[in-house]
């Protein structure tokens, strides 16, 4: 799994950009791209497939970002970070809602580092969540198959549940395969023999 | 009554008029409220301001609350559309390269016939037709898709991209987009900058399209019934004033102020009067009902309109067919509750067959004098909210 973050900064002001890029490079593990011209913005951003987009909350091009986040699932979308002086309590609530990371005080270089740390933490958390979700889903699927295989064995051989599971496990060990795989094969075979 | 100030977000567009007028001409004051009008820099900001409680009400694209209830576009906040702020008012415009091709082919720019306009575009385009819209959830997108789907153009020949309206003319000039669908004054701005021509008004696709709604958080609408009532009534009075022919010049003047649209009143007047200037060639077309604020139950949040939006969104985004909950965000019930004490003539039903009215038609209403105006789709289709195809 790749650990470097891809960050896109949308900002026209050159001086601010330099400050922000410097602050970002201090945080180390990220690749930074700057977009200073709004023409074709959505396409340019999409090309970089960023993990984080840094943009001022008052920037009207924010609506283009909405389009990008729609293209992917809610957990896959880039974490768009909107920064503003006036947003006040909006920031915390927005983060809690999982929409994006908002920060107050404007898109200023000295604010970038703590903000990036928050964003990185959130990025990792989301990735962890995604991973766990996939794991849970897989485990659930496996249990379902094993249950069905047990049921088939109990019916075919007239044995109880424990014995059916023991049989599955023994076969799996003998063949050097996973219990779920053996169960899967059995369920498929039973389906074919119908 | 204790005077209360309600923070309200809006986008600086001509159709924000009911809110601006309610505040400026004292209709809010008459209900003992003040509107603290906050101009939003983008539709996403406006939605977030409302969702997170920075403001209590907002001038919103009619499909946004519906989309949010369908789980589209992030943010798990439930919004209510408590009244419609404007009907129609969008324009479809094209850039210079397309305009020249259309002129060369003898296209008449009648600003009326959606079918012939689509055919002309289909013949003129070389690649996919890239159209700019203000936001992914908007009547603009819905009208464009509906139109392309049911004409020679075909839905596969268009690509819709989000472009903030103030940047629309620039994007057209840069060739980022070939055409656009946008709310006024931004279509006219593109014309005056000489970068494009207007092709069709939104109403050439659907004569009864709810364009903007007044939205609040659902919980606010339930827990602040008194404030909500005052707000709905103030906006309704403002829309009544706006519909008077004598009000037009004053309205354009107020909207043009620096704190609001900050554009010449002449430009704003085009949408208010329906006298649209189509291109640098100076062609002028009169489009009656270009943008409507009041009368014929224009402000009534019809469930069937929300149902149409929900149905279209569900189809476009591959969602299940159950859109009843999403359609219920248009709160006809709250509107009735808060408008009974006025002299408004409320329709007897809260849903209608969309697109079925071809001529001004008398319908059952609380005062018995309500005529609904034509709400035809250009292809003559009728949308039955109880049996959407």
C-alpha cells in the first residue's frame, strides 16, 4: 500500500503558494501539485488523483470539486480541505460529518502543517476503516459458506454439526487448504449435482 | 411580536429577488423578522452553511434537498423545501464556434423550439458536446439531460461539467465548454462579453420547472414553526410585489446594488421582463414567463415536482425506484399550514400530473379562483407522480 499522499493546492496567489508548498514539504511524505489557473480545473485535478485538495472555502471553484467527489464512492473520494477565516464552527462539524476537512484562519503557510497532520490522520483512518470493512465482509461471506457446507454434510451423512465441522477442518488440513475454500468447493459441487 | 433576525444564504442571481426584496422593501419587517442575507461563494458552501447551522434558510437549487434525501452528494442532513422561490429562468447558450456553424446552416435562433435547436446542434457538433452547468444537482442538469434524451441530440453526445457561473463566459471563451445552461444574469453576461449566443430558455424544455426553493433544515422547520411561517409569508409578499409590472424597474435597481448582484440594472432587467438579447448581433426575443415568482401557485411546493426530480435523479444515478421519501422534502404540508392566514389561494391537491396543463386551467382551490399556467414538457410527455415510467 502506498504511503505517500498526493496533495493538490488550488491557489492563484504565487506568494501564498510558495509558503504553502514549503510548509507541505516539511511534513515530508507527500507529493504536491499546484494549480494556479482555473481553466479546466476539474480535469487537471482528476489527472493527479489527489488524496487531499487544499482550497480556500470562499473559492467559487469549490463546486467543481463536488463533481469530483461524486465520481467515486464516499470513502474513496479525495479528502477536500477547505480553509477559511470566517467559517467558524463549520470546520469541526464538517469534519465530524466526514464531508471534508475544514480549517479556520485562511490558507496560510503556518497553518498548513497541523492541518496536514489532521488530514493524514483522517486519511489513514478512512483507509483503515475501508480495510476493516472489507475484512468483515469477507469473514461474513466465509461463515455463510461454511454454514451451508456443514448443513450439506449433516444431511448427507446424518452427522451432527460439530462432526460436520470437524470433517471440514480435517479435509482442509489434509489438503493444505482453508476451511472456507473446502466449504466453497463442497457447496459448488452440491449445486452442480443438484 | 419580538423582532428576530434570521440568517439566510443566497447566491447572487436574479432569482434571489424574493429574498432580497423581502428584506429591502419591508415585507420581512412586516412579519417582525429581519433577514441577514449572506452571499455564498459557491453552491457547496451555501449547502454547508445551511447544513451545519451557519444560516437557518437558503436560496437553493430545487434538486439539492431531493438529492440529499436520496443520499447523493454527501452530508447526512435532512433539508426541507418550504416553498418554491422561482419557476423557470435558466438559459442555454452556445459559444462562438457553434454559433457560427448554426448561422451558416441557416438556423433561425427562434429561442423557442427545443427540437429544432437540438437537431441543429447535433448536425453542427464534431465531438461530444461539452456543456457547463453551475452544480451537479440542479434543474440545469435535469433539463439538459431530459432534452438531450428526447431529441436528435441523444444523451450520449453530451457531457455535463460543473463550472461556477461567474467563470462560465471565460470557460466558453477558453473552449473548456462548448455550451452552457445557467441562471440569469450569467447567460446575458456571456452575450455581452461577446463570447456566445443564447439558444433556448429553460422553459422551452419544461414550462413549469421549479428552479429555486427556499430550504431550511428539516428540524428547524419543525421546531421553529413561528419563524418559518413569518419567513414564508414575507417571501410570498415579496414575490407578489415582484410580479407587478410596475415593480420591474425598481426591482432591477435594487438587485443591481453592490451588496447584491453588482451588475448593471439593464442586464438584470432582461430576465425580469423576458426581453432577452440573444447575441452580439443584437437579436431580441420576447419570452413570456421566462422567470416567474408569483401567481398560479408558482410558490407552492408541489410534491409531484419533487417526485419528478427524485425520479430523474434515481434513474441517472442508478438508485432504486422508491423515491417517495425523497419527494416528501417538498413540504406542501408546512406551506399550507403557514399560508392559511393569508389571502393566498391554495390548490386543493398537493400533487398534479406534471406536463398535463396546455392552457390556463381553473383548478380546485381554497378561494376558488386559482388558474394554473401551462407546464408542458417540450415532447408533450406527462409525468404521473403515482406511476412514474
